[in-house]
C-alpha cells in the first residue's frame, strides 16, 4: 500500500495517510472565533493535499484560555461560526477533526482573570503558575464541559473530535505523577490517574453517539525523571481502546525541546502501542521525509503520520514528498 492511497482511521475514510497535527495559529479573535485568516490556513492545507486536518487546540470553557487568540468552542454561538470553515475544507475531499483542550498551569493567555485548575496545587516549573487543586465537583464540571464542546464540534460539521491529553495541559497533568499528587480516587495509581480521562471519554461518547470519531492525543511519557513512563502510557492506552476510543496520536511532553536534526521522537512508543491495541495509531514528531515514514510503515503496524512544524514552513509539504 502507498502512503498516498486512501485509507481509514477507524470509521473515517481519508484520502491518504498524512495528517496535519494540531498546531497553534494565533489567528482567532480575542473571544476565540475563527477569522478569515484561520479559514485561509485550513483551506491552503486542504488545497495542498493534506488528508486529515486536526485543528489547533480549542478551549472549552470561558473561564480560562491557554493562549491569546486561540480558537474556542465554549458556547453554542461557535457552531455556526465554524460551519463555513468545515464546508470549505470538505470541498477538497479533506477531513477535519477539532482538538479540544482544558488548560492548566502550563500557560494562560490572560492569567490575571483566569480560573486556573489542576489536579494538585503544584507550581509549574515552566510558567511559575500554581493552579487551584480541583474539587470533585470541579472535575465533574470539566467532564461536562468536554462533552458539551464535543457536541458543538459535531454540530459544526467537523468529522471527529480529538481530546488533548498531552503537552502539559489539564488531562495530561492528571495522568502524570509529577503533577497529580492527589490522595483520592483521582490520584495515586495509574487507574486512578486515568479516571478523569475515561470519564471525559465516556461523557463525550454519550453526547456524540457511538459512530462519531473520538480520538485522543497523549504523551507517551513526560520525558523527565519520575514522570509518566511509556509502560504507564501503554496501560492507559489499552484501557482507552477497550472503552472505545477510535484512534490515538502519540506525542511526548518535551516535544518542543527535541533538536531539529532529530528524527521520529516517539517511534518506539508508537510501535509498542500499535502492537498492544487494535485501533489506529498516529505517529507525530520529527517526521520529515518519506524515508522516515517508510522505516516505520514497513516494519510495524503504524501507518498514519502527523506533521506540525513542516506545514508552518510549507503548506505544500505533502506535495513535496511525492
């Protein structure tokens, strides 16, 4: 099979094996609505042959916003605002999936007015921000916020929704022993640290229906001592697959610190995951050439590849590979 051939990601038919992985654009309005500049980015990606676009991370609550001019989907007024965008992408036979996120202490666009929540009140070493430890009621509020946002994603014409459980945001902090030091049922063991993610998935699934694609992007590890390890990532992923998640994109918490000449940062984790689950696995990070992909594709079950930074340099990156 050729990587430029049609394939499936779960129930989703796609025109090739290449995905645009979620990438912050900073082109939305202050309130999070898409602009003509936003639509232009996605139109160009579709025009240039991307099989599946994953949007930039999109915030789900009005009380916090991880970055300025970030896309939002925190109330029903966004549904109509995105329909022109999804319709435009579909004219190029490209699928588009929205990534949804709840931030935390890693970053906030407006920290002075944000309600910053976390699994534990631990200062984040990168930002210096200490979040408020979440109550169980607040955890359930976040679960509902993800479910409500996913319903809007579907109503706006997106082809699927991706839960952001990577790169230091709220769900990633819950599965990390570095940031989650709770002593209740949401902390401690792998099973407990996974609990909120499973609850989010189950609430999302109930809201969008059994056939709508629900994906997750996850850290394969925290890439620092005493953090999330690959073994725990595999245990978590297997449970998500058993629960019904449709695809898993593999990343890591230190993705931005890998050097430009490094390749395939998370290859080993993705290959191990593909052997442990029967759902599609998407490898992202340090993929620059067809040779990079063939190395993985010909020697493992991984056959889906995501790119972020290459598209920032060249929206026609996919065309340059052929």
